[in-house]
């Protein structure tokens, strides 16, 4: 019976025939080195483009932690993947093609299940599986949204002399935004325990027109919300406007002659300092509580100026 359980454990338990005992392989991940260890011996290392990323330490921390091994069918072959769960909100996987030899092989894919994003490792390049002909950019910085730190930038993986046709893309996860503890801070902190639907919004970075283009109304509303929450009166280095002006310009493109979806409506409510923790409450939930929904009375804790009032009036116009 024990032998049957060991066979089903998939690399977790093995029988030591010499000692007549059962031993369990222990896999650990060392964030500082970006390495996975099997029983204390290194088996693979993440590429430098990931380990040297500015948000790598923020995501994984510095303490070693256990990881788990499983198998799946990918690319027509058996694939072994390592899954990490060092925190409640982190669940990342590194895929590897299964090798018949004793040692593990090189990593071939990174999967971010909460965002449902896949990246294939091709030498020094990290190729996107969800955005055709795009790869992870080595330059993960844009001169806008200075209070936002959690995003990804992908760039075209196409050799072409015509740079106008191919723009970089900005991917921002869709999480609830935590309420600020101090009104003078323009830094956004996400509630990473919850993920919206969709899990992220993508924007085309138009370097020529100096603008961020969204494909959906919800994406535009979310982008306007991010500029509103990170707003200062300083001129944005990329869009050449201050954040309040950028927010107002984006909201001008969000009017539609039909009812907003539940997701769109809840994004709008976040402008009025409503937390909306589940991101997708139906309209009917707010029946009879309109005054509470759109309140901006903070008893002097968060002073508002005319730029804020202009944006709130623009939002009310969208709902009329």
C-alpha cells in the first residue's frame, strides 16, 4: 500500500532500497539567488532578466521557502513545474520540460495564474504567450503614473524598421485599492488578496501621440482612477499634463449611451472613496444608498480642491 502511495506522490516520496525506508525530496526556493534547490543541491536558476527586475524582491522577499512539484502535458510533452506558495497572495510557477535523466532541465515557461499570464523563456528573452509577437521589456519603467509600482511592460518581438506600427504595452493588475492612511501620499497600495475580472488591463503606449490607449471602457475608467489616486499638480513627464488633467481627458472618452456594467460602475464608485471590496457588486446592491455611495465628506481629513471637484462632476455627468 505504501508503494502505491509513493508512486502517486510524483517526486515527493521515494523508497530507499538500501535503508528500507521512505524518504521525501525537499524542494526550496532561494529568492536572493533565484535558485531552486533539491535536498540542498541547486537544480536550476531563474534568468537574470527576472532576478534583476525592480519588483522581484517585493514579490518574493528574501527568505527561503518550500515549493511543490507537479506534472502536466504541455507542448505535446510531459512538463514538470515548480509551484511556489510562500505567501497568501503569491502563486507563481516555473515550468520545465521533463528530462529522462536524473538532473532537472532548463526552465521553459513562467506562469502567473492569478493574472493568467504565461511567458516562455527563449534564451535571454521572455516571450509572452498571451500577446502575440511581444516579449517582456528589459526597461520596466515609464515616465508616468509615478505613484504606481506594480505593472509590467512588454515590447514587440518583431524585427522591423517601421517603429510606428509597433508600440510597447503596459499591463496593470486589477486589484482593489487600499484606502490611503495619509492624504499627502500619492502612492497606490493594492489589496493583493483579491483579483478582479478581468485580472488585468492592458494599454498601448503610443510614444508618438504621447498617450495610453485602452481597448475597453472599463480599462479607460480604471486608468483614469489610477491617475486620480496618484494625482499631483506636477507635470507628467510622458503625457505633458498633470494627473488631474490626464484623468479628466480620459474620462471624456468614457461616455456611452447605455448602462455601465457592474465592473465599470464599481470603478466609478472608487472615485468617491468607496472601497467596493469585491469589485463587481451589481447595481441593485446600492439601491437606496445613493447618498452614501457618492459622499466625499471626510470631516476635513482629506481636503478637496477645484481639480478634484471638476473630476467628480465629470463622473456624475457620465452617470446622467
